[in-house]
C-alpha cells in the first residue's frame, strides 16, 4: 500500500492543529511524524514552558500531552489550554493509578492512555490493570 493511498483512506478530510507535548525525543518524533503523515498540522514541545508558550501564541484543536515533564506537568498545560479555548486533550502517560487517571480528568483530559510496564518482565499493559 502506498503512502498516498493510506493517507487518503484514513484522513477524514479535516486537518487538525495538534500540539504534541512529550519530553522523550523518540516518542515525540514518532507521534509527530505519524500525525503529520495523516495530514494534520503538528507543533511540538518537549517541556511545559514551551508548550505553554505555544498555547498562548497559537490555536489548537487537540493537545496530546505527556504528564511528567522536566519543568512541570501535563495537568497544568491542559488547564491553560482549556482556559484559552475549546481544545480536546489527550494524555499519554505511564502514570496509571486511579488517582492519576482521575486527576487527568479533573484537569480536562478527555482521553487518557496509560502504558506501564511491570517491574518483573517489562511487558506493557494498559490502565494499570493487573495480569
């Protein structure tokens, strides 16, 4: 399948303005490239300060945000994004305890996706559920 065909098949026709906030450079690059591939306008930030600067300078439809950032947290980033205007917020984080998920919802995240590893085998599982 060609890149053009896959883009056409999955693109709804609406290009979203998406801010991706992630301090792990490989994850930031992978998410940005994937979303860009499907026709979205992507901005990136690798810390809370940069994210807040972008939120204050530009409008976004979606903010995809890590929780643990080197100079702050994703909760505060989303509170500011929501204060500025209507934006969908998606959390991607390794913090998967019930309190973490609830705190994310209270901050304004509509969707949370938690991938964590067990210490014994480092096999990912979702949302803190035990195996």
